[in-house]
């Protein structure tokens, strides 16, 4: 098959595009449906549970404010990793 | 790879020359410089897409082919294909070319501009995917998940509509069989 993208092809292509009257795009659409979820760092890990684990394991070493900061950092880092993973996601 | 393509420059109705090229860093720079801020400020369904990341993620895989349609020295459309691992739903288990991602520059979209700068960009990319399918011996079989606003185009191209795909965020899966009804004499 030897398809040439010449004037004849263009005429037909524009006719179809105009009749469709829409954009031409394809691919996974995660952002549209999950932007709010993705943008919320606390969507992935329950903050209270995380604080409980950190207090149990590191409570003797860190003050409560420091543990709070650790928890927030972990949640933000997790969110960024999820976004990266989803943006690289395949559709099949 | 360098394939000549004709596009229509809409504002003066002139046919202009464009080139279908293998995606390069220059095209990714075009995306960052010219596309990204316009998309992020819009309500477009792909406004969050990061083409540089998509490209990096697939650099080492022979399964992926990446292309740009360039006109006026700027990327007017981008496309990523998977040429292996996807099977036909119309003719299982035959191979298909799967359109992983396809997007036109925001200024070429009817949803963004009342008068898009260039017409024919999306068609050229899609028809090139069909051409690659023939070249690979897949007889024009092409599959894709359409963004909701683009579904009408794929219907017009004669693709079979398999309905929403619950595994793929309910995007509609379309498949073209042997290029027979795509509005082009393949």
C-alpha cells in the first residue's frame, strides 16, 4: 500500500474532519477523571494511620512536629510517584 | 523517516507542505514551549499529558514508534504507536497497530480555535498509523481508545465502535479493519 498525503488525500481528510466537527485525539484520559484525586496527597495514605505507625516506630527519636513533617513529605512524594506512573500509563 | 504531507492553512485557504518525522527532542521542546501552557490553561482532555515523559519512558522499547507532524518548523501534531503486543478484537488474534497517544497542537483544534491554524493534522497522523499497519503486514488494522471529544472523528473514519472500556477509564475503544471504510483509498 502506498498512501500519498497529497492534495487529493487532503481534500478527503478535511471533509471528514469538518463533518466530524471535533478534535482528533486518542489515548488514556486519566487526568480528566482523576485530577482532583491525584492532586490530593492524602488520597493514597490515611494520615492518621501513618502517624500511628511513625509514632510507634520513631516516637522515641522524633518530636510530634517532626513526625508530622515526615508524614506530609511521604504523602507528597507518594502523590508525585503516582502522577508519574499514571502519566506514563499504557492503555492496553 | 521523512514523509511529505499536505495541510490546509485555514486563514488563507492555502495548501502548504508539512513533514511527518520521527519524534525528536526538538519536537518535545516545541511541546514544552508552544503547546503546554496553552493546554494547561484550557479544559482540553489531554491538558495534563507530558510528552517528554511519555517519550522517555519508551525510549528503550522496540514496541513503540513516535512521530511528529512538522509544519512552519513547529510540531503540529504528535503520535505514539505500539506496533506489537496488541491484538485485534475484530479479527482475533491478529496483530494491530495500537495508537497509544495522538494529539494535535492546541491551535489546530476546533475546540480551542474557531478557525484552526492547520487542517488535516489529525487525519495525517491517523492515516499514517494505518499506513504503518499495512507496512507491518497487519493489513490496515488499527486500534485506539478515543478521548471523548474525538469519538466522532473515528466514527467518520469508519472504525468499529466497541463501546466504553471499563478497564480504560470508560474510554471508547475503536478498531479499523483492513482500512476498508476509512474514507481513504488505502
